[in-house]
C-alpha cells in the first residue's frame, strides 16, 4: 500500500532499463519504495538497474524478461509481476524507441515495429494491469507519453503517431478507471537527454531525466492526470496546436 504521503512502496516498471524510469525509481526509493519488479528485454541491463536500486535501499528487486511486442505473453507477465508484489502500488510504463524516421518510413516492417513497441504493446500491458488494479481497488499507472504526439511533425511522424496513439489510449483508460480506486497519470516530456536521444541535437526546452523524475513525483503528490515536463511545455503546446499548418511546417527541429 502507499505510504502515509501517498507514495508507493511497491512498483512494476515496464522498460526497466529506461534512463527516465531509473531516475524516477531512484527518487522513489529515496522515499519509501521498497519492492520493485523490473520488466524488459535486456536481462543484463535489468540486473544492473536492480543492483543500483538495491544499493540505494530497495529490499526486493525482481527482474522479468519480456519484449513488449510479444502481445501473447503480456497477460502472463503482468500476472507474474503482480503476484511477486502481492499489492502493486504503482506501474510505470516506459518502453519506447525513437527509430530512424528517414529509413523506417520506407520499410513497412519498421513502421509496424515502432508503432507496436511504443503504442500497441504498451496498450496491451496497460490493459492487463488495469484488471489487476481494479481487483485491488487501488494503484496508480504512470505512462510516459511525449509532446511529439501532441502535434505530429513530418520529421518524426512515426514516433509522434505512436505516442499520439499511446496518449489517447491512456486518456481513455484513465477515464475507464475512474471510480475503481485506481488512477492513471500521463507524463508528456519534451526532449530529454537519455540513451534514446544520444547523439541528437537538443530541441528547445530540453531537459534532464532527473528533472523529469522531479516533475513525475510532483505530479504524483498533486494526483495530476497529466504532467508536462518541463511544465512550460503545456502553454507552448497549447499555442503550437493552434499554429496554422504552413507555419508549423517551417518550425525548426
Ligand atoms: N528521451 C526523450 O527525449 C523522451 C521524450 C519524451 C518521451 N520519452 C519516452 O520516455 C520513455 C523512456 O525513454 P528514455 O528516454 O528513458 O529512453 P531509453 O533509456 O532508451 O528507454 C527506453 C526503454 O524502452 C525499452 N524498450 C525498447 N523496445 C522494447 C521492447 N520491444 N520491449 C521491451 N522494452 C523495450 C528499452 O529497453 P532496452 O534496454 O531493451 O533497449 C528501454 O528500457 C519512452 O517511452 C520514450 O518514448 C522520452
């Protein structure tokens, strides 16, 4: 169960090697998070993340290998993770690939891979967790979306479309969970310096994984439905959404 401050004591992370997810976990372990299941496809990377969290004070960190595009296994993996924790206070979904837009858009298989990794796979996993949280009558889901899905750009429309799909799914699931005792928070970061963006030029309003983690914790404390990171992007995108298409095309980045 959550502690007296409403912070989780148990959590499952899908995409357990994600730089942003690990920053969020470090902040939560520094509070009261003690039992964690890390789910992902890279066993060695997951083991390293687990060791780091244990060194910081986590008592139990289990690792489950799972490729999020393996939809047929989603239900079993979610059940396994939930059984290990007994009660799941928090689920963080952090899987994602940026892809290589110029190359991927010419390859239907690559298009499907980006969309299934960023959108369909997470949606399947989220649906399975929603069943668990409804049964428990509590728990918070956190979904790492992106501003890239708020208004999709030609330069990265595969990633943008996949995030738009995930964001819309999460909005609907959040509504579906109302009155269940469980809740869902969508996080929309801008450009974050992580493994995903390594070697790429920072976009305006670029931020760090630690700053995103701080925004996530603040959103949890406020029970927010949507968190923008940095927060200024909320206003920026309120305006960008309304920008005429011709001007939108000419924006750099
Ligand atoms: N960095 C940014 O600028 C930014 C901005 C907005 C939103 N986001 C979102 O934030 C989330 C975390 O990103 P990050 O910046 O922390 O990047 P990251 O460190 O590259 O994390 C991405 C995670 O997705 C996992 N993953 C990729 N494909 C997978 C698959 N098929 N099955 C299971 N796991 C898979 C990776 O696992 P492996 O270790 O196996 O590769 C890794 O754990 C993503 O959803 C991303 O879209 C990032």
